[in-house]
C-alpha cells in the first residue's frame, strides 16, 4: 500500500514576505482508502548557528549557548484521525506569516555557520504497524524592502605594487597598474554587482581576473564571538592576457539563497565582501577587498 | 478450294479519292472554332474582359460560357497574383482576405526577421569545416564528474538541498574525474563531439538537466583551448552545434511548459508566460550566472539568449550589450573573435533589429586588434610553428560573419564608416579582406580602385595578398565597377595575381578573376589570362591538383562566351583544355562545352576553326568510351556529338559536307547513334542535292548522290542493331530511288532482304526482352509499300524482289503459334493487287515503275495472279490448320476476316470463285462468334454503299449471301 504525501505551495517561486499568507495544498495520493491518526502541519522559522571547528576550542565554554533561534512557529491540525479516500486528495491550507511581539523575520539565508531557514512540515500519524509519514518543504522569506533610499557609494580603485599590503618582497613584484571601479558597494541584492576593471599596464601577462564573493559570518554573544569568512562563489571575468587599457566589465549576479541583505543582530552577523583577484602568469595573486552592504528594495 | 483464280479489281484511285474527300467548308476568320484557344486577355481586371475573348458566335446561349478554370478564381489567378505581389511590395490582392493576410505577414516578417538574402550560418558551416583542417593530433579534455550516484534523492523536496546538490554537481566539474582523450585525429575529434551532442540529447530526454548543462559547459570550455590552432575554426563550428542544440532544447522545454492549455503564439509576450515557466527560466539564468569560468558562462548564456523572451521584454536588448562587453575579458584574440561571431550569430537569429551590439562587437574587435602582434600571440605561434599569414586566415570566418551581420541591410553611411575605421588601423589586411567579403558587392565594386590601392599599401608579411585579391574578385564578379576603371582594375589585380608563387594559391585567385575578365573584356584579355594560367599551372604538372578550379574557369568562360568562333579563336583555349589530362575530368569538360554549344549555337556553321576544335572535343569524348562505359553515358555522349553534327552545314558545298561525314565516321566509329545520324545526314544531303537540282541531276550531281548512296551502303553494315540496319537500308533505298540511282536502290533493298533471316526472335528494349515480331511485321509492311515503285531489275526475273522477300518470309523461323507469316502474305496480296493496276497509286518522279516497264502486259499480270493464288493457297492452308485446334479458332476468325477484307477491296468479285471464297471466309470468320458484331455490321454497310457505285453492282449479289449472325 503506497501513499505519497506532498506539500505544494501556490507560488511557483515559493517566495513570501512578512505579513503575507503562505498558502498551498497538502497532496495525498494513495491507491486505496487510508486509515490515519491525524494529519498536522507546522510552520517554523529557525536560525541555526554553528561554530567553526577552529573556533570551537576557544568558545567551548559557551558552546551550549549557541542554540537555534526560533523566529516563527505555528501548528495546525489539518485532519482528525480518520480515513483518507483512495485516489488524489488535496487539502488546502493557509498560514499567516506574522511574528509575535517584536521578533523580525530575517531573510532566508544558507550559509556555513549561519542558516536561516523556513520550513513547512506535514506529519501524518498512523497506526503502530505503519510508519508515520512526514514531509518537509522549505519556503523562502524575503524581508521587507528597505525604506531608506540606497546610496550606491561607488568606489574607485587603483592597484599597483605600492598599494599592496601583506607582501614579503616588494622588489620581486613585477610592475603593473590596474585601475577600476565598482558602481556600488551598497548593492541591491536583486541586481548584479557591476563595475569595470582596466589593466593599464602589466609587465607579466595576466592569467585571470576573478571576482570572489565572500560571506563573513559572525556568531557570538556577550562572552565573545567567532568571525569566519568563506567563499560563496568565484566568477572569472577575464581569462588570459587581456588587452591593455580596455575596460573589462565587472558583472556578478548575487546567487539566491546564499546571499541575503546584510544582517546584524545581537547574536550573529552576516556580511558580504567581494575580492577582485588578479592572477598573473607567474602565479602572483593580487587581491583587492571591498566590503559590500546588501539590501533589498 | 485449291483452285482459286485471282483477278485483281481494277481501281481508279483518282476517282476513289475524289469520292472519299469530304466537302471543304470554309471557316471564316474570327468565327468560333473549337480549337481556338481561350484567351484571357487581361488577368488584372475582373469580369467583362473575359467575356469578349471567349464568346463564340456559334453559341446561341445568352451568357457566354465562362472558362471553368478562371471562374474559380474570381478574376486573378494565384500565380500572377504572387508575381504581382513580389514585383511591387504593395499588397494589391486586397480582395482575397487570406492571401492579403499572408502578404502582410510576410512583409512584417521581412522587417523584423532576417530575409532570405542573408546568407545563413548553415551555408558557411561546411565551408569552414572543409577549409580548416589539420593532420595534427587533437585532444579533448573533459572534467566530467563521474556519475557517482547523484541521482536526486526522492525524499528531500527542500529547495535548498536540491539547489545545493546541483551547485555541488556543477562544482564537481572542476575537481571531478578528468577524462582526457589524447591523440585524436580530426575525424575522431568530430566524432567525439558528435557523441557529446548525442549524449546531451539523451541526458535531456532522460530528464538529467544537470548532466546536460555539464556537457555543454565542458564543451564550451574546449573552445578556450587553442592548441592546434589551425583547427580552431572547425572546432568552433562543431562545438557551437552543441550549443545550438542546447539552446533549442531549453527554449522548447520552457515553451512547452507554457503551452497548456494552448500553445503560445509566435509573438507571445511576457504576460502569456506562466509562473512556473518563468521560475524555471530564471533558474537556468541563475545557474549559468554562477558558472565559474568566463568562456563557458558567455557561450552558454548566449546559447539560451532567446529564453529571455519568457522573462521580460527588454531582456535580450540588455543582455546582448552586456555579453558583448564581457567578451573583452577574453585574452586570446582568436577565441574572442569567435565568441563575438557566435554572439552575433545568436543575436542575428533572435533579435536582428538590434544592430548596435553588432557594431559594438566590431568596434571592440578593432580595439583588440593590436593584440595579434602582441607577445602572447607571437609566442604561441612560434610554439605551434604557425606562420602569421596562416594565423590571420583563421580569423576570416569569424570576422566575415560579424561583418556580414553588420552589413546586412545596413545604410551606405555605416559601411563607409566601417571602412574608414579599418583604414585607420593601418590598412589592416585581415579586416580589409573581411570587408570585401561581407559588404555588398556593389559597395565594394564602386570603390574597387580604392581597395586596390589599399591592398597594395599593405605590408607583405601579413594576410596573404592573393586572398585579398580573391575577395575583391569575388565582389567584382557580382557587381560592376565603373566602366572607366575596369581595365586598370584588371591590370592591377593581375599584376599581383601573376606573382603568386604557389600554384594552388594562384589558381584559387585566378579562377575568381576569370569571371571579371570574361564579364567585361574581349577575347584578347581572356586569352592573355588563359595563357598566364597555363604558364603557371604547367610546371610540375601543377594542374593535376587544380582540376576543380580549372573546370570552373572553363565554366565561367562558357557562361560569357557563346560565340564559338570567338571562343575557339582564342589561341590559348585549346592548349588550356589540354591541361585536363585526367580522362574523367577531360570528358566532363568537353561535355560541358558541348552542352553550351548545343544550347547556344543556333545557326549551322562551317567555320573551320569551330569545326576543328569541336571535332577535337567530340573526339575526346568519343575516345573516352570503352568497354566499361555505361549505356547511359554512351547515349548522352552520342547525343552531344549528334548535336554537333547537326550543326555542321557547308551550305551548297555538298562535297565538303560529304567529306566531313566521311571524316566524322572515321572519328566516331564507336558510337552507333552517331553513325546512324551520319547516314541520315548523308541521305538528307542527297535529297538536298536533288532539291537544288529540281529533281534532274546533272552528271556531276548524279555521281555525287551515288557517292552518298555508297557512303550509306558501306556504313550501314557496321551497325550492330539489326533494326536500325533494316530501316536504314530501306530509307537509303528510298533515297537512292528518289535520286534515280536504281542499281543502288536495288542493292539496298536486296541487302535488307538478305539480312531479314538474321532478325532475332526477341530483342532487348529498355532492358527487357520483347518479341521482335511486331517490329518485323511493321518493317515488312513498310518495305512492301516501297516495293510497289521499285522497277524490276532487267537481269532478274519478274517481281524478283517481291519473290525474294516472300521466300525469306517463308524460310524465316517465326515464333511457334504465330500468324505473322500469314499476315505478311495477306499484306503481300494488297501489294500484288496494287501492282496489277494500270496506273499505280504513287510513283517516283523520273523513275519508271513496273507499270511503265510492263505497260499492263498480260504475262506480267498472269505472273502476279499466279503469285496471288499461291499466297491465297498458303493462307487457306494455314486457316485449315488453325481450324483443327479449339484454342486457335479466334485467330482463325480474325485471319479469315482480314483475308475477306483484302478480297473485298482488291479482288475482282465478279469472278464467281472469288466471290464464293469471300462468302466462305465471311462465314468462317463468323463461325465461332468471335467476330465483333459492330464491325460486321459496318462492313456490310460499307459493301452496300460500294455496291451503288458503277461497276460494282455485282456486290449486291454478294451482300445478300453474307449472313449476319445474331448472337441469340
């Protein structure tokens, strides 16, 4: 006797905002009528914090304090114990997406040390002999658009051997001059990061120019905090010995789920940075870092 | 029965003819006539016009009968309608809603999409693949994550997990199992790519979208590999095929997602697309945006550019410039140029109206041009041992394509601007070449002198100059430069062309310029060009590798020179032909010359130059025939040669013509149809002579026609087909008779009779064995008809030839169960009856037939009658034999009836015995009821009618004895 349980959301993109109603159907498909001990549906929003292994030693003491933060939780009983007729059964449901008190619904974010996730969970209890059925379905929450106007704050940069820090032998460096600009460091998350980079001059041919998107996650509390930067994605914008003094566009789409508007709370922080990485043919690696502020409008 | 006494009925042919002739009725011009064509004088104006042209005065009905064909169409016929529509774009066909719509749609299309005049990529594809080849070993480097059970786990439906696994899988490509295929030949490489194309389709069909994307990404990654650089253009072609497939698959998939409940219209907008489809589409774009490497990201996004239509209106418009700009990040100029070509190609397909990004692409290309001379590129060339000129040619397909896209329906000003920009870059040869290839020929032609000077200014080390002149020549072949400049252009161009050292390069270029030369200049210049080609191609037998080009030269010359006297008076034309030393090619060339000759030579010629040359050409074709030549091939060659022979006429110089035929016979002895044609020609010649002499030959002409006869007489035996021999003997005999060559005629006819026994019982016709009987019967009847006028030979007995023929007929081994022999006898009876008339039905002027020779001598008549009696005896014997067998009664009936017919029309039925015989035959033919009643009735009617004539009253008697069997 096979039965499948599924949750179907009305919106194809599964994106909801605070104050909206999450609507959909529970879909039950079985060949014959099905006895059950009740079907329930729950919605939950959680922030999961995790400590990186390198930080564990230091923060063992308050390890326990890093427990999931619940943002939203509600539960409804969809059906009392009884029978579901054979065939396809659709049970519609609706959840209002609103918080109690002054809690804020953060935007969905899948990171390494910080995870903000919203799920719907449907449980079907059954008799002792048959296993209970469960189904999870993630939906995505976009936080409310920022009210204040976004000031793009463009930035220009020039990279030469002299502007570099963290180098051992400045004299061993080949000569180069790379200029460029980012159109905005205050970025709208739904719009790409844009700008230009110009190789004005380089003694050694360029091998590659890359954009490295980095997340900086900070977990902590009063006792202290752990800050970790990890790569989200690396996008190559130039390959090979590019033409000198020709503007090469910087263009990067912020990946969904892996980015969210820059977030700062009492317990954790999610920030983003972009590195412009220039690899020279002799494998010299030149990196220029730009903190970004992401927001949603 | 045996003692039948034959008397031929005396006939007065003149009177009979008069009786049979219908009364002539004059038809006034303009009257209705059934055969008068129905003319629709005006197709544009409807009604009215049609009425007048088809109305008939004989028709009394009030309304004129409408032509059923034109009445269907309400005036205008569809063909002329289309013609009108295409001639002037104005839609004149408003009265027909559907066609009007069609026209409008088409008009719209031509504005927004690419018209037919745009040479599509598919046309270039093959050329590139054929041109850019390599013998070096290639390698494919694929980092395909080995399918380590990443099949989507059905349990989790969480978006995050799905996306994560997918992204992980994408990442896998980098660290995943590396599959490197080394040492591939070019063909292997193409096969591998095709395999990948197949596995892409399979992956897609089995819903493994991630795998499909992986394949595409890996393939486009191959395009960043420029080792074995000579092969790069071909590699580009192969791999972009895969990208095209992918783009189509994705587009179609999203398309079908929206096709519920009904398919999207072609001109759908974003609002017609449902959310799921949009989400899927968006997913693709996000996925592609996260591809790490630049080149695959660019290519794959370009491949699915069209899908932007599902998301928003301006998507394509925004994406194209962005992708264009992103290409700047590609360091290798060759890779970048081809990426641009691909982007232009996709752009042209999806949004041809967006010209800006095309131009942008080109300007960027110009901007990065200095890279070619840069260190990285030069190092690479040294490493791969590729010369700069060769390297530069690798660019031409890409740049040509980009320029072609730009130049398509572009305003003149833009083209001029483009050219100026190229000039500014120090006459970059590569660009110059592409400009000449891609821009409208008219544009190029008008500035031909400019171009030449630019080419001359170019530095020698760069792009090969002969290619530049080749491109220029190609444009000039389609469009005409100003008249005054033409000679200078040719001189300048040829100066360069003639200096090209490699024969292959030389001929490639020269071949193009031949067209220009032929188009605008006389034979003198063409001759010079030919001489130059010969000079270049002869050393080391270089022509052996250039047959296609040389053939094309000939073809071009033939297109422009239709006057063969001019053509052959070019001194170098025949020596040029001599370069075709491979048999098959030579024959093909000859053939093409002959085809043009037959098509364009309208007047018969006697020009010795033409004749000599053509004979030479025809002889070449003839000599190519050997035992292995196919029948069809022989036939077509023979047809061509015959076409030539028919075009030869020496006018009044008959002797010359005959001697030409003699020569031709010697030359073309292997092709029978040609010999047959020669015999016909000679016979015609004899008749022509006779016509000129108005029937009476002088001593000289008499000798000449005898010579003609002799020619035929000795030619015919060399034919293998027995029936052509027979009919030619007969024909030549007739011609000889007409020219009063009695002994020759006799000889011909005798020869015909003597080979009769050789006729096989079955002959092969179109590959099938068929009985020859009907052909033989036809021939014999024809022969008998001729014998009427042939006078008896004084040294032989009376009716020598008739007897001879009948003897042959008797001895011939006819098919079993055949009445053919007897049917010949029946026909012979008619002949004999005709011979016993006082004046014959027909005669040949100036030839005394037997009527005059014997003057109705009773002895002669008795001879005839005796012969007739023998024949009738034979026929009756045969009838009796037939009667014995049940199965042959039908044949017996038919035969009896035909004999009855002969008796009736040729026999003198006043004779009782004959009359009795005819009645018996009638009865015999009706005995078994096989006779068709209708024919019997009509026969009776005819006899009754005849009986009313004077001297025929006796028939009344006979008629009464002919009983008509009713079928009861």
